[in-house]
């Protein structure tokens, strides 16, 4: 019955609007805002990761921590450069790190980097928790807005 469906989610409600937009292939108005949020959060976290990594490099006497810190610097620079969308850098990233252009793969990358941060100092572990939460937020956006990956 159409009457029951209409009564369950009347037209004009956010759920009905999102569903009708998804069916029509339209992008919900929240998606550009979510893209901005993820970019800003990723930039902030990448700067924090660079700080953690450089502090670890300066203070560690462990070769393992030093190597991980070097990798973290590279990974955070990759994330930072990806989010700035500079034309020349974007070409380089697209050629060598194409997975960054897939929201699902980027989410897995953030989980990976977040797990590496747990081997650093307390500040590194805090940034690692933030990175894992950020990856979860990205995963939530992917589920809530299926068209998110196509727009980004």
C-alpha cells in the first residue's frame, strides 16, 4: 500500500528526501559539507602525525621506532598532499598512490596509519586514536551517503 509507506515517511522529512535523492541519483546537500569536514580533519591529523614522528625521531634510541617514524612522516605527507589537491602533486599521487582516490581504500589506509601511531609516545597514541576515529567517521559517511565516493 502506498498510503502506509507515505504515512511511515512523509514527503519532506530528511529520511524521505535523502531516499528520493539517492533514487534520483542526486547528491544530498550534506555531502559537500562532509567532504570539507574530512579534508580539514585529515589535514589537521596529518600535521599532528608529522609532529609526533619528528619528535619521535629526535628523542628515540630505538631503530624500530625511528624507521616507523620515517614511514609516518611519509604517510602523513602523502595524506596532507592528497587533501590539498595541488595540481602537480595530484598527478604524482594519482600515478603512484591511486588507492588514495578510493574512499574505502583511504579509510583502510587511515586504519593502518592509526595502528602504527600506537607504537609512538603518548601524544602519538592520542593521535592514533583520533586517526582511528577519523577512519570510522569516513566509514560512516560511506555508508550513510553512498554517492560520497563518486563526488570526492
